[in-house]
C-alpha cells in the first residue's frame, strides 16, 4: 500500500473512531464524559448508499486531498499531501441543535491541532478543525466539520 493510500486510511479510521466511539476523552483538564456517538449504520461513506429513513441523525464522510506538492528534489524525495476530511452531520429540520453543539465540542477535543493519526507506519497530522455554519439540504439541516491535514510521503524510487 502506498503512503497516499495510507493517508486516506488513517483519516478514515480517525473519522470512524470519532463518530462511533470515544464517548469519553481524557484531556489535560480531566476526563470529559457523555460525548455523542452514532452507530456505524448511520454513516454514509464515499461511494456507498445509506438509507436515512428513520434516522434522527446521520453523517457522511468525504476525503478531499490536494495535489501533492514536492518538498525535496530527486528520486526517493519527499512529497507533501494536504487537504481536508469533511464530516457532515444531518438532522431533521427544527431539531437537534444541542446535539450538533455537542458534536462540535467533541470535535475540538478529538481533532485538536497537532494530533497525529497513523496507519501502517504512516502518519498524518491535523493542522486545523472546525465546524461551519449550518444549512438546509433537502429535508435535513446540515453542519459540516472540516479537518485540515498534512502528510509527507516518500516518493517511490524508480530503477
């Protein structure tokens, strides 16, 4: 598996852990408990259909990398990938504003600046995270959490 694929895998696993687990997070200020979670069948992953009927809240996850930039010259050099992971939270109109605030607070703890996610010996660092203003999409109200990242990958050396 090449490092670009590991970058995506690390972030997608981080999103899964954020959404389905970590109802409590240990911080320097102490243990924060009662954080929201959702079930795995309430998450729409890229290129997978999700039936949202009967779900009070559901989310969708999107990986959006930029084109890699060169950080060193020559074969076997270093490239840097940056971009963002977007997690959309969807609730029915007129409900759940407090739940969205709870998700935003959890995101500040979980996706703090400088946090590393790893997969297969490859690391990705969070450079910023925040939740944008909500909007109406179809019959739902949606707020998007955007997690910016940076990852350095070793360029494959050709023979």
